[in-house]
């Protein structure tokens, strides 16, 4: 099992550009989530999905997700802003409690 | 939202020393999780606790789920240089969403 994989590892965007961060898991987990990690702020939940076909937003604006199948949970930045500079972590779990993380995508928005 | 208070924020110890860190909350949780994050990587699950009072070990690591369900601690015995990293606690309630502490940065001096 590869576990949770994320691409790209690092990316630089200009303000206003859009981008999709990829996340995939091969553990047949129903629950997937996206966090952002900023210095001194810990991990903040952005979006989660309890199962394929369902998503729930935790924070407003600037992000979009889709969950078309069990394996993939891409996160889209609609129009990037410097405030979205962060490390983005994707996680999956069987039910939502014990979550397993991917290696992260480091995003810099200029 | 719910907050976890994790302490200490950072620790600087000598190789061979024991380490203790803890997380507390004003809310009751069903799950306590401990993760370690190395620089440039995603958090890796160390120990998962599911029952109040549960004490679980993973090699030199020991963690306990507090009786009140509002706290947990992680102990590392006989620290080694590769223990360096950021340790996070996470806790979950009935809604399957996790709340995380802000992390403890551990530095081990060889």
C-alpha cells in the first residue's frame, strides 16, 4: 500500500491563478480531509468528505473539493491569494477518527 | 471551535533523557491520537487511544487517555537523536472530526 499520496510536493503560484492539489489513498478509506498547516497555528481543517459523493466545508471561500470516487480527493484553489500560502495536508481514515496523513504540498502564493 | 492545549511548546533535552508532553481540553473526547512530524513530511501516527484510562506503548513511547476524557499524555523514554521533530496530539468526538494541538517541538542534543 502506498497509503496517502499527494502531488505536487511544492508549487509556486501567482495571485489570482488557480490550481488543483491532488490527494489519493489506496486503503479504501471512506473519510478524507484537507488541512492547512501554518507556523504557530497547528492544523486547521478546510474540507472533509465522509464518503464518495459527499463533501462538507469547514472554512469559507477560496477552496473547492470534489469526491467522485473513494480514492481521490482533490483540493482546488479557485483564485489564489497570498493568505493561502501554507502547507496542505490530506488525510484519510476508515471512519474519521484515526487519520493517516500524506506527505503534504507546500504552496507559495506570490 | 474546540481547542486543545498542548504543552510544552518546545523542549531541548540531552540524548538518553525521558520526555513527557501532554494535551488538555475543556471538552470530552472519544479518541486521542499522537503524531510525529519530521521536517518536510506529513504527520505520522504514533499511538491511537480509544478508551478512557487506556495506556498504550509503542516501543519507547507510552501514551495514556485520561480518565476524565479531557486529557492525554505522551512519554518518550531514553530519547535518541532521531526523536527530533514536532509531536502533535489530536482528539476526536462523535462527529469524526479531529481537533489538533499546536505541537511540541522536540530537540535532542547528542
